[in-house]
C-alpha cells in the first residue's frame, strides 16, 4: 500500500472519529434540552442533571461530603453539577465515536444513560411518582434517535456515475445545524417554563407582611457588638448567612399553596395549618445562633440572626403532644421538607421551654428562599442536621427506635447538642502584624448554655482571660477581644471558651462526623 493511500485512510478515520464525536455532543445536547423541556411538565427537580446529582449526594460517604464542604464551601453543589456535565460530555464524545462505526451500539448507549437518569430521579426521597423518570427517558430517546440519524450521514454512499463512495457532507451539515437549533429552542423553552413556575412563589413572598410579634426580642444590648475590624458582625446579614444542604435546586414554594401537617404517635388532634394560619398565630421574635455540624474548628458555618415565628411547643401541645418526661409516647419529631429531606429532633428538647420555632422571618424580612421560605424549623442548642428543617411540609411524632432520618442513615449521631466552641476572627492566619498592641478578637458559642469565659494562649504560655462583649441571650454567640502585646517573630495564638455549665472547650481534635467537630482554634502569625 502506498504512503498516499495510507495517509488517505488515516485521514478518513480521523474525520470519521471527529465527526462522530461532534454527533455525540449534539445528541447529548439534544437529550438534555428535551429533558429540560419535559421536566417543565413534571417538575424541575426531575431533570437528569439534578436527579443524578441528588442521587450522588444521597450515596456519597459522609467523609467525602465533609471534604467537599470543607474545600468548596457553599459552591459544592455547583462543582458537583459541573462535574456531572463534564462526565456527560466525555460519555457523549465516546458514544459518538462509537456510533460512527456501530450506529446501534452507540445509540443504545444513550438509551442506557437515560435509564440511569430515570432510576436516579424516581429513587430520590422527594419523588412521589414514576413520572419523575419521564424527562430522562424522553431526552434519551431523542438523543439516541438523533445520534443514529447523524451517524448514518457519515456512512459512505455510492455515486451513480461510478465515482468513489463518499459521505453525505451536505446532509450531515444540514442535520447537525437543524439539531443544534431545535435543541437550543427546546432548552430555552424548558428553562423559561421552569422559571415561570417559581414566579408565583416569588410573588407570594413579595406580598408577605410579617405581623408584629406578641413577644418581641429585646434590643441587642449596648456593648454586645465590638467595634473591631474584621470581627464577625453580631447579627449576620441574610446574604452572608451560611447555607449547607443537599438541594441542588433551591425549592421555590408558593406560600399561598403551602401547608403543614402534624401527626403521629401521641397526637390526639391531628393538625393541618396554612401559611396564613401561622401568620395569624401569636408570634415570637428571638436572636438565635445556628451552627452546622459540618463546621470545622474555626470554620465559617455558624451565623446569628433575629428570627420570628410560631413557638413549636405551643403547636405540639395544641395537638395533644406531651414530652417523654411527662408521659408522652414519642421521643422523636421527624420534620420532612418538600425536597425529601428528613430531620429528627428530640421531642424533649423541642418542648423543654427553649425557643424552638417554626420560623417565618429572618432579620425583619420573610425567609429568603435559600433559607427555607416559606417556613423552616429551628431549635436553639442543636446542630442544624437534627433541628433546622428548611422548606418544611410535615411533622411526624415517632420514636428514635422506629425511624432513622436522612443523616442518621448515613452514620451521623441521632442526638447532637452543639459543642462549646470559639474562633479567632482577627488576626487572620499567617497575618504579619506590627510589633506592639495587636487586638485579637473573635466569637464563641455554646447555644442554650451561654458563654461564661474566653481565654487566649500565646505559644506555650499561660492562658489569659479575654474581654467578653455583653451577652444578648444564652442562645446567641458572644464576641470577645484580647489586647496582645506582640513581640517580633512567629507566634501561635490559641483560643478556648468555657460555657455557663463550667465545661471548657476540649483540646482534643475530632472530626465533624458523627456529632460535630471539637478542638481549639489557633492561628499562626509573624510579627514584624
């Protein structure tokens, strides 16, 4: 065989592979676009990327989730979705190259991934119908058909004049262009329809007027917020409040259509309430600090806000519920979210007099969608995964022996009171302050116990007491400061807190799993 013929054959194979890969990309694009359009007729969460991403979150080991939150923070969901799209792109390229030679096998591969997407959608905790699998299957059928059609345009065709066989260039370009345009149209229409579903929720939130609470929070005491640069503000703005959850798509619930059901063991009068019903009830307003169990020592997943809502114990008492200490048969309250999340809280803690509530407002505004609008639950003193159900729709009274909620099934502890912790906000790690007086400052928290003392240690020196800001309530964090006479060189600053029960923050470092991290926060600085 001559070099010219070898070169021609090599070029033909490269051309076939490249155009096959392009066909695979177009087929994948069409499949996702059609799935987006069909999901508008089902529900946005049934789309394949969201469904597969949610299934991946459900099946990811806790240690890997913890690593993702630690390294990507609140961008962990974006990273996951981009990763899924990258994998789908790679698979589309491979299936396209395969279809260029084996049309049926390549197209069958697209159908197989449609089945995977459908199974992921219907196996999600929030799935209530087999219809959730339709977007993935419809997209896969269209994608498989398009790949088969495009791959067919790459096959050599005989010319009547007896010329050498050649592929249908014109037919392929027309087909590929038409597919790209049609897919884009389907995707844009689907996205628009899905977005319109959230508009009623946005409109319902804009119409909410929070009534004045019958039990208002006292003004934040003078001296509770220190005027120190870089320290965390005493009240965390809504836009800066941490968000850690498993929802790839933030649920947008129309408050006018929302309702909550309370039922289960020990409930003598089952209750169903609407958002309007809650607004008409006596409301309480409280400053409460929330903490995520995924917060590492010195981490950012803690925030303080002024919440307004209905006291949860009053609602439960009205349903005939009694805590275990008073003979009630249920020791666990299971809250269910519209996205399928289940969170279990001890009934005793919810009804022991603390300000557990169904929150409707945050810092004087209706709850942001990201933080649970229209209604979320919170219980002071408990980590969020056992208390802070966002987008809540159902409360069931049961027992810890009878039911394991979402996180417990993934090896987290059933009960998780917040540990006594503290954090150095300033100076930052590896800062280079100048010699002289350096203000060391930060926050400490031990919700529902309160902070009694904060101490600072410089290198291996003695523990010295810091100055505490005024306390708002025992359910909020407390700012502190320490004027350090800094000397030249490298130094390690360590903080520890003691709560109102006399328990001092342990120096033993533990992971966040199974019931929250422990240890003392330290920063290294170099004084110039």
